[in-house]
């Protein structure tokens, strides 16, 4: 802020300043050159804001802002407890801007001026109040979630904070643009326990998968065996039926005795053929009583 000449001050773009007369609000100074009465008027000092959303303790920033919520002892990590009473430290960042849209007029400097006035006068020490309400909402939302779900439900926690405090901070001239929960930290002993639990779960899952695989292989092997047995049974049945048809045809052609002789001859011929195919066979001696049978087979198959 430039006050190079008594009664004149300049406010940079993206900032405003509160002008008071004897401690009472007069008006909000807009960006640019402003004329004030140096004897009765002064720029409000906001040193209790600790430099948050301000410059030189007098200029209030009106641009969109990103804050890490801090505790009263200026720590940006909040102690919380989950639904199952596990201690966890969490950080939360809020994205906001000063905007009084209560009257529904387009966003302009008038809405900003009204919003800043609310932040300065409606609430006691605006940064502290905003930190307190966000910390309280964070603890409340984490308290609804079990420790095992805290990472998967981080967005749900953030949305819950916006829903819980959005209407409240609106009365202070603040419009929430977003909330993000991060920097989740657990007690070292609990972290070790969780790591052991994850390893145990992984081993259990691996054993379960292996058991399911073995069961699947066994079931498929049993199915294959059943199918093969059925196929062999069907093949045997077909061969048996074909053999019966063959015997019936021979009996019709040759009579019972002739059919028996021919079948016997075929068996003998098959036996000698098998002997002949053996690599160790050199010479085959056929008994004279079998020659007639072989001749019968030759005549039948000719």
C-alpha cells in the first residue's frame, strides 16, 4: 500500500482495504487511488490475521486462495479419531474466495466488497474461525469412517466437509471452491500392525487362489476322465453291435458251423499277422491243420 502523500493511498489490483473512522466502518477501498481524511480516518489493521489473506496487515487479498488449515498453535496437521477409535493425523486444504452472492448479482467488485466486510466484522478473527470450523468438520467426517476405509473414502470425507461448513462460511462472505484431505499419518505401532495384516491377507489370498486352481484342475481332470470313459464305452458298444451284425450275416450266409469256422480262421489269421509284424520274427511255421482255415479266410475275403 502506498501512502506517499497524506490523504492519498493506492490499493493494488486483487486487493481491498477497510477504512474506519474512530474505529467504525466507513467504506471499503477499491483497487486504485483512494482519498482519505488522515485526521479522522485510518486503514483497519488486521495483524491478528497473522498474514493470512492479507499483506502488510492492511491489504486484504480478493483473489482465489488455497489454505492449509492449521491449529491454534500453527500446526497444519489435525489429530483425529476414526469410527473404530484409531488415532490418525490428517491435513486439509481448502480452496475459496471472498464472494457475497446472497443477492444473486453477477460477480463483481461490489460482491467482493460485501464479502470482505462480512469476513472482517461478522466473524471474530476470520482465519482462526475458518481454521476452527474446518478442523471440527474434518474430525467429524473422519469419525464416521473406519480405519480400513479411510483412504478409499477420502473424497467422501472432503465432500462431507464442504457440505457441513459451506452454508456456515457463506455467512462470512466465503465461497468454498473445494476441499482436499491429505497427509494421513498413523501411529508407528499401528502402521507396523497394518503392514503385518496386509502381508497376512496377501498370503491368505495367495493360498486361496492356489486352492481354487487345484480344485479347478481336479474338477476338469475328473470331467475329462468321465468323458473319456464314456467315449470308450460308446466305442465298445458300437464295436460290439458291429460284431453281432457281422456274426448274424455270416450265419445267414454260411450257417452256424461255417460261421464258427470262418471266425476261428480269422482269429488265427490275425494271430499269425501279429507274429509276422514282430521285428524278431524270422520264419513262420504254419501247422497243417490251420492251412484249411487260412484258405477259408482267403476265399471269403477275395
